[in-house]
C-alpha cells in the first residue's frame, strides 16, 4: 500500500505540459519562422527579437486561452468530484443538478439588465458584475436543489437531478426571453455564454480564476479523506473526527464560487465534472484521496484538448466547446446510468 | 468513564427512552439486551453522541460531549454501527485504513499501516486485503468494519470506549466467539466496551455486566448471574425459559421454551 499519488500527479502534469506546448503551436495563424519556444522565451525576457505579430499571437491570444482552458477545466472537474463526494452519487455534478444553469441564468440577467446598475456603481466593479451574478445564481441553485432533495438526514439524488432539470428549463426560458430584450452587443455576449467558449480569455480573467482556484483548492483538495469516510455514512464519518456539516456547507459554497466564476468567464461548458471523475473512478475505484487531486489536473487536460480541437477542426471557424464536451459527456452519462441503475 | 443520568429520548412525540440511568467504569464490558423495540440501539446512539440533542446528561471521562474536541474524541471513542452503506467501491484495506484518518493528514504513516495490518490479522480479514469491499459477504463486511473500528482505537490513550451495535449479525459461531473474545480482551486492558447483543447466552458468557431493557426503561442491571434469571427474562421477552449453570465457566445458560 505505497502512496502513489505523487507519481500519478507528476505523470499527469507532464501530460498537461506537453499538451499545452502542442496547443500553443496549433491554430490558424502560422508563425513566420520562429518556433513557439523561441517566441515564448522572447516574451518572457522581453528582448523583442521575434516579429511583433508572433509575439502578440502567443502572448495575448493563445497563451491566455491555454491558461484559461487549464484553469476552467480544473475548476469544473474538481467541483464535480466534490459534489459527487458529499452527495455520494456519481451523477451529482454541477451541470446535472442545475448549478451551471443557475449561474448562466443570472449571468444572462446581469448582462441584459445590468446596464442600469452599471451607471451607479464604480467602474472597477463593472467587470466583476457578471461574475457576482453567476456566483449568486450558482449558490441560489445549489441551495434550492439541496433543500428540495434533503430530508431526514438523507439526500435523494433522483429528486436532485429532477430539480436540476427544472432549474435548467427555467434557465433556458429566461435566457431565451433575455435574447429578445437584449441589444445587439449583448446578444453576442448571450450566445457566447450559452454555448460556452474560451475565446474571451484575457490575463485579467485568468488572474481572477487563479485566485478563486487557489483559494478554494487550499481547503477542498485535501478533503479526500473526509469524502471517503462519508461513504460509510455521515454519522460514522463524524465518529472518525470529521466535521461533516461544516465540510458539506463549505463545499457547497466553494463549488458555487468555482462554477459561478467559470461560467462568468467561459459560459456554460458542460459535462467536465461528470467525465473526469468517471474515468478516474474506473482507474482508481472511488478513493477520493487520489481522484480529488488528480481530477484537478485531468480536468485541465480534458478541456485544453477539447479547446484545441474546437479551434482547429473547422478552421478558420471555431466550434463552440460545449458541443465537444457534450459529445463526450452524454455517453458517459449513459454509462453511469447503466452501471448504477440498481442503486438509484 | 461514561455516566448518563435519566436519559430520555423521543421521536415525533413517541418516547423511546424513559429516564435511563447508566454508568460504566474502566475495564467493564456492558452488554445491553432486551426484546425488539426496547430502545437498545437508541441508548447506544445516545451514549455514542450520535443524537446531538439530549446529550447534556451524559458525561464521558467527566466531560460533556460538546466540551470535547471532535478529533480528540475520535481517539478516545469509536462506534460500530448496525447498518453500513453496502456500496463502498474501495479495496478492503482502504476501508480499514479509514480508522486511521484521525491520525494522519494526507499520507498514512508507517505506524498507521502497521496498526491496520495488526487489527486485520486479529479480526481475520488480512487475507481479504486486496479484495473489493463490495464483493464481500455480509459477515466479511461486518468484520472489515470491526477491524476499522479497532484500528481507530490503536493508540496510547489510557482508557478508551468502544460501542457496538449488534456486531455479531451475519457471523458464524467461530467468528462470534472470536469477536467477543477480542472485545473482552480489549476491556481487560482498562478500556470499556458497550455492546448490544441478541444472544443471551453469549451475553452471559462474555459480559461483566448486563443491562436488560424493556419499553425504554431498564428492567434489570448487574452481573450476568443476577440479571439473567428465569423471572427477569420471562418478564422482558414474554416467553418462558429455564436456566442452567455452565459446568466449566459457571455462568447461566438459558434454554428457551417450556
């Protein structure tokens, strides 16, 4: 029973690194002569030895986008793993129980109706208005779903999923309604949010995502033991010295924060939180001390790979990334249903 | 060790425990017996701090439960529950390792792995260590959880408490005796065992004290020879029985029926 986590993590990081290099290289724009490595080196040292266009493409377009794919993918996978852990079901992911829809819904409302609010608040907050809206939407959705589905110390997962369907329908209707109220530029924003895209990546957004990620991970990523123990039952986890109620409350709050931020910057990208834990469970059974940290890296790998494909497969056009994740996610959803139908 | 004065508990206006007094000392093995619905499990849950209200009357090592640090408490007291989630997709070894969670942060120490191995050998589940927990039989699962509970209490703390709710379910005769021997031995080392059992003969054989419950009250409490008499048993269960004395161990042997 040796601890293999450091080895697995290292191997996963290497895969991610190689993939990031490949992804930087791929795209519609062809570099004149210099390689991706040379350009990156030149940007970092600031010597201006490479053509300005090349430096711009890498430093301002591809690099931020690669970093955002890594951050968003990681955040989505970890939030999925955490929710599955506290609700003890592999289908309890942010998109299926309506958390993503809640965030999208509030983001849409903030985009369209935020205009009037925008005039009275300081400019620094304009940027984070949509993030705040998305976070509140996510938090509202998860609280609502949890309240509806819980009773007598148990959480009914079927009720949770159905509540998710209800919230998604509401979101769909209200986002549809918003498109009729929206002006042209807002309409573009709305479409972007609904389908999900990493096209809007900037270093500022990445900074905010990184802060959210570091803040929430510093608490969540070490909770593998607690999630394992909760498989015994919540009372029995408490006998093992685990503060079950506190962990559940903070996990719900942090998941809402993570999903809210991810949706605010990249729209609703589905299924990452379903696919990654599923694959990791096949490899490592349900040991959360392994799959929780590993999902942070593999979520990044999945979304980076999907984004690289989405912007090269139909070049010079771009496929919304949500299409790709759904193509992968729907079969996984089916597989989980078949495997767990007895215990539902 | 554990003292509870006039413990009462009710669920939706239905009163399950009606003023139960319990006091258990170091080195004792208290066996709670009684007919179905007597409140045995509820009493055990109250003593285990599972029902967060109504625990103010209970003192564990002279302190109320809410005065304890939860991690410290987990090194002093462990509980074996009657019903466990049957779906834990982990290898057996990882389930037993959960008992060591209070002792390490993210990577189990050598001492943790040693404790796991020791208790798994004691409970006879070491051969199952690589097996998937979900593939085990009911009795094997039961022993895995027992190993986990004992792993939790492998430490230097002087007086520990273990609570067991019908630990013998699904076990064959040999394992029933093995488990109770293990518990009696644990008690002899200055610890306390409180367990709910159905089998009165096993209670007579292993208990240092027996607590007979009926309708949420204590019907009788004391040494096995004092409590397990024909009168008390017939009153509790409403079923006739005869008492013999075990020729070798001199404890009561109960034969049910006329």
